[in-house]
């Protein structure tokens, strides 16, 4: 892809893998529609401010206040959709090649322009939060149009105790581009520029990490060493980035009055802190019977006294390591989705048909995988780096689950389509489970079946145990940072202690592994995001158990849950399935599914 062109709209012939067609947003960074929409958004924002700034409470409390406020929110939502379209395009284009100076400049310029526009809109949510409870309740009761937005207003007003003055909110908003946003961008560019000498020519991080699951133990060891050797020179940069962002968050939290380092994330996730702690405590109690037990067993399978850290994701000798072609991966996932409900397969199929997936591995492309919802007036896009492994098929199933969820939730509109992170992982993990069960059901060979079960257990450990350990790592980092800057060695020591606790004595965390915290983007982009994965996995285990016990009508209830978007809390969403995440026993039930799969593997020994 040329550095000046929009992402290609068809698969590259040398790989046969699809790349995005972003034309549904804009034809390219120089497209005249971008300048047109920026001008229109600026004009709409100025008009909105002239109509409502300083008047929101007065309008709401006056005659016909409910309908008047509903009209204001509808105008605000339309503007949010337009701004989201511009922002999404810039972010997705940057993700295709963050090493491109043209893409980087376009992304940075767009952030700055959108920040100017949105700074003029901050007043609206701030003024909404200053409306007296009784005035808002009366307006809601008298206006069905306003009642439609009640979930959004409810969630917005949970931040009332932490709201600063209008001037301070504006200052923090405008400085984000040169503050946290700039440090996050530096992280992306630093990771994107890393190259690892593992083949005929240096490879990107994603390819290097994939070598840790190579069948050949010598290749795994070599890759582990090369990764560590190349992380070490970059540690000062990663350490500075993390120190700066953690301090930045601490300053903001202190001014806003948050008591706990993760309170802002819990509020954004619309989940109670005690629910998260119950999850974390349950998982940590389960370490011995899940991860510790499994890795000791895996060491025996591989004929080792202990696994080295590069053996953690090693495939079993009996695993089928033949590459899975993209077309086969597509058929596997769509077939699994169709077996659950044709509607899921129909929506997921659209991603393939219309090039809403970018699966190629390219220099400068974002690592990992994600599904970006963009805006309801458009559609989501999925990114992954496909290398033909079974885990890549599961990643495809995972991200398409997000994509299906985002399509269904889009009907709630720009303000209420987004689902909190804890529930956003539900559809993705459920999609993985459907795909795994489909593959397992079609495997009669006991050796292959054992390898598949082991791979699924490892995925669950990576999702539940590893992400909970990440959460504990972040808690310790953010706590320690309050006493002063942390050195690379101190961060590495905390990393090893937390990883050792979670993985157990079946794995030797040898020299080099102390650097492996540095590439994990969630610590930079979304502090404390990580527990959402454990939340989603345990929730899906419980949800899938309900499905197996009584599948009649389940798919309809499931699709209705996804279609609710951000309008319902976890208690309301799970009630139709007889589940309650606030009950500590709920998490133990989800974890028992993982433990039972390890029981099955032990019996195979």
C-alpha cells in the first residue's frame, strides 16, 4: 500500500488475504468529503452551542422541557455520529500502517481538529449533570422521546461526583492530544518499528511472537531470546511511556476525587468494584486447580521437569500444525455461527463479502486484533494478523463475535450502541466457544482431540488467569508509581512476581521474561481494561452451560441481549438467563468449566 493511498479494497495477490475497504467511510485522506464533513461538523457544533450553552437546565425545567431536551440530545447524537465517522477513519487508516509519515500526520491533524470541535461541546454533558434530580425525573416522566435516552442519561450521571469545572474539563480535553494521546501514539510507533532477526529478513512483533508456539522447541527458545534481546534496548522508552501515563492518570484521578486507582474504569464499565474484586479473588483462588495444575501436567507431556516460559504456548506433539487456509478458516467460523443461529452467520458473512476484515501481515500494521464499531451510520471493521494457526481461527471467531455484536447494537444509536467492556467481550468469547465446540465435535482422533482440548484450556488460561494477573500487575504498578518513578528493573520485578503467582511452579520464568510486559498495549491505551476478558470468559462459560441445558429460545434471547447495546446493565442483561454476576458463586461456576476440561485431560493421561 502506498503511503499516500487509502487502504486497498481487495486481497493482495501475494498473500490471498483480505485488506480493508474503507471507502464506506471515506475514499482516502485527501477525499473532499473529509473537508466537507469537518466544516459541517464545525458549523453544527457552533449552532448547537449557540442554542443550548448555559440553557440546558432552564430548557429542561420549562414547559415541554422533556421534549425540548430530547431534541437537543438528538442533535447532539447526530453530531456525535458525524465526528465519530471522521475519527474512526483516521484511526483505522493509521492502524493499517502506523509507520507511514502521511498516515501519522493525517491521524495527528485529525485528532487536533476534532479536539477543537468537541471542546466546544463539552458544556452539554456537564450541564446535563447539573440538572437537579427532581427536574430531570419530571421531564423523563412527561416525554417518551426523552425517556428513550434514559439509559444514556443514567450512565452519564454516574460521573457527577467526579466532574470538574467547565474550564478544567475543557483544559484536560484539549491537552489530551499533547499529553496521554501523544504518549500512546509514541508507544504504537515504537512497537510498530521493532524488528526481530528470525528469518531471511527481520520480522515484525506479531510474527516473532507467533514463533513461541512453534512445534520445534529450539525455534521457540531462539524466538524468546531474540524477543528479549530486542525489547531490552527499547525498555527505557517503554518505561518512560508507562511512568508518564500512570502519573497522568493519577493526577486526573486525584483532581476528580476517585478513591481507588481503578474506579474510573469500573464506572466506565458500569460494573461495581465489589463485583470486579469478587471475580479477581475467585480467579486467584483458582490458580492452583487451573493454571498451576495444567502447566505441571503439560511439562510431563513434553517430557520436562518444568516448562520454560517459551514453552507455555507450545503445541502438543500430537497437534495438527498444518496451516489453515483463510477460506477454510472462514468456513469453520461461519459454519459454527450458523449452527447456533443463521442470523449470526448472515451478519458475520457480510464482513467477508464487503472487505470489512484486514487479515494481512504488513510492516507498520497494528499488532494483535480488534473490532472497531465506527458509528451506527456505517459498520464495524475487524483487524487481525492471520498466520494460519488454529489460534488465528479462534481470533477470527472472537473478533467476528465483536463485529456481530456491534452491528446488532448499532440500532441503539450513536449514544447508546457502545457496550461496556465487561459485556463487550461476551459475544466475542461466545463466538470462540461455538467455533471450538464445532471443531471438537468433528474430531474423532483421540490424540487430536487431546491437543484441541489442551489448546482450548490454554486459551481460557490466557483469557482468565493471565488477564487477571495483568489486572493485579497494573494495580501494583499504579500503586507503586505514587511513591515515585519506577525503573525498568522494578517494573520487571513486579511483572515476574505476578506472573509467577499466576502460572505456578510448573513454569520457569527465566532470564529475558522480565521484559515481556513492554509490548502489551492495554497497559498504555486502556488502563485496567484487562479484567474485562476474564469477566467475559467466565460469563460465557456460565452462559454456555445454560445453552447446553436448554437451547430452546436461547438464540433469540442471546441476540436480544446483544441488540440492547449499552442500554442495560449486567444484572438486567443476564436476568433472562437466570444468571447474576454480583453473586460470588457465579464466578466459581464459570471457573469450574475450565477446571472440568483439565479433569478431562488428566483422565486422558
